[in-house]
């Protein structure tokens, strides 16, 4: 009986472990969803500061590290503390920027994206801009 339970747990683990890739983010959908970000941010070879800094290479980059952009004090502090825009941090930021840096321009102007799939897709798109 004990071996049957162990085999069943292993089988469930294998099935659940292989189901995750089916939920992978869609960079093409993220590019379309990025339109709401493009109001303030650019990406691509000719990206420039608009309201916010360009987001080329943002995934894996330290917060508040684009030279020449005037970051809020709370974003500067995050950067000084070594905060890096990994997928988890970007997801939290896109969900609710006010929770990460309440005094930043983005926190004041952007309410966040409640849809987790849309956030994941935007992050997948941003990863293509590295």
C-alpha cells in the first residue's frame, strides 16, 4: 500500500510538473499589451526617454539605472539597495507600482495591471528586448 501511494504521488508530481510549460507567457501578446506602456516607455534600437526611461534590457537590470533619467527618491533607493528587475519584481511592479515605489511618477499615474496573464505576456515581450 505504501509503495502504491508513493508511486501515485510521483505520478501526480510528474503530471503537474509538466503542465506548467503549457501556461507559458506569450511575447507576441505581450507586444500588443505593451501598447499601454508605450505611452510612457519606448523599446527598440532607437528608444529614448519619453515620460519614463526606455525599457531595453530591463529584465535583469538594476532599478533606477538608466543614465540621464531623473528617478524618484524611492526608486533610487531601490537601485542603491541592489533591487533588480527580475520577472518576479517586474510582475509585482506591473501589478501595483505604488506598493513598490509609492512616490514614483509611474505609481502616481499608472494604477497597475490586474490580469496576471497580461503582465506575464508583457514581461515575455520585454525579455525579447534584452
